[in-house]
């Protein structure tokens, strides 16, 4: 995952490019991972 983050941060952004597709794919994968973490109780609360 760190490789994707580093690579995506170095690419020049343009509309309707492969970069946009990869970025959206990465975003939704991270969103799904966050939802799974919440379901499985792997989150920190404000009290912690």
C-alpha cells in the first residue's frame, strides 16, 4: 500500500486518465478496508 501512495503522489494529474482510475480504485479499496475495520472493532475511540 505504501508503494501505491508514493506512486500516486508523484503522478501529474489530468482529467480522464489512468491515474484517475487508479486513484478512484485505491480510494474505494481504502474506504472498504475502513468499513471492515469498523465492523471488526479495530478502531480507536475518542476516550482512547
